[in-house]
């Protein structure tokens, strides 16, 4: 037993970079999982994936201007993500395309643009860092950013929880005479999604950040019957995946971000095998 504890605790007790990675991953788990759960309930999973790719060109431009400066990269990613969300929303309202199709079109454009920018003016190492991140290189400013975004996320969800649940379960209910409230929930939730993807892209990369957001949420959707249960389960899965993924990365010398997401993916596959029929109606139970 003591040998097993040494294997688990040893890397985090011995190395500062492992402790930084652990704190950052756990903070990301705390902020990303409620966003992922509500993305599933609102049938907006594609939006999370789209926005994770949409962050890339802004982060790439910020990187080319300011190097590995966190304000430049985070600011550029935030602007790019919000711009794609705005353009997709306008496109869905002014054309025959639904919002999902609009997001798909704009995220492909953003992803291709980001890859071209980095490939033209950067190098392959820069591209790999932006696409897949490096959670083991998370520093103090990055931890402060993640903690701040996680705090804002939890406060916003705590303040708007009831209305967001109602809007997720029955959008037409709040839409009758309360259009501004519905728009407030939608815009606020979109901004929070972008913020959490920005906080995760430096650790997980733009391609992996959405994994910690959506895979634990999907797992929780399969095994939990109530919304509080989904939120708790998603957080536990994300936290456990972070710890196990970091240990796998340390002992097998593989990329940390993909290892964390792969661990979350294994939990999702296990939930599919255990509960192939799903968990029923979490929306109705939450009310």
C-alpha cells in the first residue's frame, strides 16, 4: 500500500511543475464541467467544439505579437472565440442555416486560418503547443487566470442557476414575454464557454480543451438521473481524469493534455458499457 501511495503522491510531492499541473487541471475541472453539462442539456455540444477551435487564430496572432505572453494569447483567443460566436449567431438569424451549421462553418474557417498563420510565421513546435498545449508548463500567471475564470464561472452559475435550468428545459417558457432574460442567459453562457476554453487552451491546447469540458459531462449524463448528480459526477470524473492522466504522462513520458483527455474518454466508454440506455430525463428531474 505504501508503495502504491508513493507512486501516486511521489511525483506531485517531488516536482513543482507536477503540483502546478495538478492545481491547474483541478481548477479547470471545477470550471469546465458545469459548462459542459449545460452544453449537453441545451443541445449545444457542437458549439463547445466549435469555439475551442475558434480560439486558435486569436491565440496564434497573440503569440506572434507577444510570444508566450499570457495576456496576448488569452486576449486574442477570447476575441476570436467571441467573434465566431457572434458571426455564427448572426448567420443563423439572417439565413436558412441553423446555429449548429453556422458554428461548423465558422469554426472550420477559424481553425484553418489559425493553422495557416502559425505555419507561415511560426514553426511546427509553435503549432503543436497551440493545438495540444502543455499542462506541465503551466506557470503562476496561468494558474491565476484559470482560478479567476473558474471563480467567475461558479459565481455566474450560482446566481443564474434556476433561470438557466428553466431555459435549458423549456426555452419557450422563458421566451414568452421575457426575451431579454433568455438573451441574457444565452449570451452570458456563451461568454462563459469562451472564457473556460481560453483558460484551458494553454494547458490542453485548442484541440484538447473541449475534451475536459465535454467527456466528463457526457459520462455524467449516462450515469446520473438528476442535474445536481450530473454536475457532481462530471466534476469527479474530470478531477480523477486529471490526476490519473498526469500520472500516466509522468510515468509513460507522453503528452499530458491528451493523456488527461484519453483517461476521461475511457471513463466515457465505461459509462456507455454500464448504461447503454442512458440515464433518463435529467432536465425534468432538475426542476
